[in-house]
């Protein structure tokens, strides 16, 4: 890619990742980082590039590219999960339950969406896990009191 085209795209990414006057990356710096990258296969995905930077401890050498790639790999490809959430929400919040508080509605939606996962888990395992995390906290609290 020509240098001027690369800089134009990097500036566009910088503007896209800017909110309230704060930018996550610097467009000119990320263009320079990309130009200084070692030779890689032409069909490298964002996840493969991120893994390459992580495995070789290059996060500090390419900080803007590191941030941009982390954002790119976490963006959802589809809106299926959002549509599923709204579908579940429609089932939970019926006309008769329209006065439900937001916190309770959110909790019920999470339980409904993750119902299959919850059915596969043993409640004894969950209780033991909760207790193993809570006991040290309570011990520290009591000892510090």
C-alpha cells in the first residue's frame, strides 16, 4: 500500500476512535508503526497479528497498533447476540410486568440468556466456588477489625 494511502487510512481510524476530544491512537504514529513492521504473510488476520505482537513481546514497540488490533478483534461481527438479548427481553418484560425495576429486569435477562449454561453446572460446584472466594475476604475483614 502506498505511504500516503496508509496515512489516510490511519488518520481515518484515529478519527473513528476519537471521543470527547480524546483519541485512543495517533494516526501518524500507527502509520509509522505499520511501515516498520517485519515482513509478514499477506493473509494475516487481526487476531494473528495481535497474537504475533503478544508472543514476541512487541506491545511497547507498537503501542498504537496493539490498541487498534485489540479493539478490532473485540468488535462483534454480527448483531445476533444483541437480537437474542432483545428477544429474551421481550419475553421477560410483558405488559403485566411493565413496572419492573431496571436492575431486576437486567438480572432476569441475564439468567434467561444464560439458562443453558446454568443447567449444565452443578449448584454444589457454584456454592463451593462462592464459599472459597468469600471465606478469605471475610477472614481478612475480621482480622483487620
